[in-house]
C-alpha cells in the first residue's frame, strides 16, 4: 500500500491532513516530528508532509526533524511551520511577522504542478505569526498573498514545496486539489486505501494469532466492528462479553442482545450486573466518583468472567486512531497486534495481550467497515453514548426513579427528533434529570415533580459543540409528551449552553 507520512509539529490541524488524504483513498499516517530515519525508511513513504505547529523556527529548541530527511529523494511538502522549516533549512530567512489569521487571497504565480487546477486566485486559510522573508536560492515563489510574498514556494528539481496556508482546512478553496496534486501527481501515490482492502488485510493478519480472544462489547459501533473483524478471522476462538450495567438507554440491553444473537454468529455472553452497579452507586453524588465506580465495577466483572471462562490470551479493544494519537501510546509503524499490559485499568494479573484492529482508522472509516461487515444501519447512525452511561446524565445520586425518568424522557426526545427529521442532523440528543423539583398542577391538583433538562447539540468531533436551534414546535411537542407521559415530571427545560464553556454531558 502506498503511504504518505505526515510529521506532526503540533498543529491543531495535523490530523486533518491525514483525514483529507485518506478521503481520496491514499493511506496517510501521522508520526512524531522526530521520527528516526530508520523508522521512516521502514515506512517507505511515497511522500512526506511537515504539518504546521505553534513554534518559531528561529527559537531555541524549536522542533526539528532528523536532518537527513531533507536529503531523501522523497517528495516533501511543508505546511505553515513546515514551510518555514524548509525555508530555514535551505538557507532562506524566516522572521516574525504581523499575525495573519483567517482568510487571505492567494494569487497563483505558477500553477504548473502543486497549484495546478486551483484557479488564478483562491481563498486560503492562514494562521501564522512568522513568514518567509527571503526564500532559499534553489526555490521559486509560486503563490503569494497581500501580506506573504512567499506564501507558496517550490524547488521542482527536488520535488520540495512549501505553503504558508492550510490546504487541509475546509476554508481553503480547492485545498483538496492542492493535496491531490502533491500526493497523486508529484508523489505518484496510488489510491489503494479502501475499507474493503483494509478488511481483507486485517482479517488475514488476525488469523495468524494463537489462542482465544476476549472482547468486551458495549453495543457501540467500535467494539461491535472490532468483534466482527476478529470473528471473521478466528471464528469461535473469540468470546464477546456484554455487561449490562443498568445505565443504558431504554431497552438498549435487549436490543444489543438481539442484535448479536440474530445478526452475528459470535460467541456472546450477556452479564446482568444492574443490581451490582446500582448498589455500588448508592449514596454517591460526586460526578468523578460515579465515573470511577462504574469503571472499576466493569473491570471487576470482566476479569471475573475471564478467570472463570479462560484461558484467554488476548483482550480486544475498539481503540481508534485518534485515541492512539491522543493518548500518546502510538507505537508508530507497529503491526496491528501489540503487546502491553494493564490497558484501560485492567489488573496486571489478567496478563492479556492487547488486540486493537481499528487502531489505524478514523470514525468515518469504521462506519464504512461496519457497513461492509453487515452491521445494521440503525447502529451506524445511532448517536454516541458515554461509557459511564446514565450515571453521568443523572445528576446527583443515581436512583431507579431518576434512571427511569432519564430513559423515558430521552426516548421521547430521540423519537420526536427522528419523526421531525432532526435526529441525523445533530450530534447527541437526550434528557437529563437531577434532584431539582418544581410545582405543577394536574387535574386541579398540586404536584411536586422533577425538572427534566433536554440537551441537543451539534458538533463535528465533540471537542466543541453548539446547542441545536430546534423549532419551537418540536420543543413544545417534546415537552408536552414528557409531562404527559412521565408521571414524576412537572417541568421541561432546554439547555442553551455551548461547549465551551459547558461540556456535552452534565457530569
Ligand atoms: P463532554 O461531556 O466531555 O463529552 O463534552 C464529549 C463527548 O464524549 C462523550 N463522553 C464519553 N464517552 N466515555 C465515553 O466513551 C466517557 O467517559 C465519556 N464522557 C463523555 C460524550 O457523550 C460526548 O459525545
């Protein structure tokens, strides 16, 4: 498989570069900026990209790649800080400039290769405080903006390019075309990264392992896809365990059991641990403590299962690529199978090796794999749900009563959004409940009931989120249904806080 390697110099957009390239079916991998020459050679990329980053090349201790990288015959593209690194390395000069942030107009001076097909001038997204004052002698300027005279430079003989703006950001017009020009035309990479080829390659790789695999499934898409891939490779040597902690959405435990039993021929065990979880959560209202208790209880039940039903050699997890990068445990170009212990708080004595078949994939890629593996469509489209479940949506102590209200009210929110065509437009939609109460009147009688909070947010990656401007009619319908159908509720409120400063979940 042809590869593009992206060296991460710390830009908030580094990941996006990989995502954009993968979107046109070329495999791209983010690696630390100081990757060794040996590791880089092992990866054998068709092209190298330097990401942007917050540093200045003239600062002491600025991040630098191994110097040999500039002498490789591999095509090189520097973006923002990466561009400045190229300027600096080949004898140009980078200086502090007036900060340029947001849209600029890029005028193309030479559109023969990197900037081919983008037009004569385009909107380009800038985010920098330094600029190339003097470009190296071996380079020419191929694009400029009003404030950056060397916004795009090229050394065609050596296939080295630098651009001050961010082609990976949607605000840059024809940014994808620029990445395509580099990856497909200049590097000559083949578009052979497809999810069909991923499934084939991964199944082949997993089929080589010995021993049995234990996979915890939550009913969410990641663990389901991980389990199905492993099942394709090793069949009955896989055991799936689903722990019903009583903190799931309404009837979700039955839906998950049904989904596994009816659709997939995997070894599947459901453990009913509702009472254990509720007992452990009794009297606890601190949000962090609730999270900790849920996490620990889950591990305890899981490890007990492993002890009784073992031996298992492997523990499978649905870890995704962003998790690997973010947790800093990226093992670079290692195979999909790696050995380490105590992952996710599992005790040392469990002594399982870890199998993470999705660790190279982004969420949208997992969705494609899921569809290849026959995961039902409604699961593909279901909103994300937090690991600690309703323990973080019920404010204060988790009681049966509040759980019941949260489940029923959330179902009403989901159903009404679905009916109004809003469900697929929003990131998450649910109802939360705490201990606050309000007086209501029902059939001339006073009633002192709970306040329910509706939370509906729009987001791209959950890092930031905005509350959904739902139509009043829809909100009114949801409110009426909740107060009519759930006896203990008198008030319904709508949460209009965005993230930041709020978070998506209340706890
Ligand atoms: P917050 O509340 O931090 O949530 O804005 C961001 C996203 O993460 C989900 N979330 C979790 N997911 N385990 C998970 O698997 C957790 O402990 C957890 N906490 C929050 C949340 O639903 C939202 O999509």
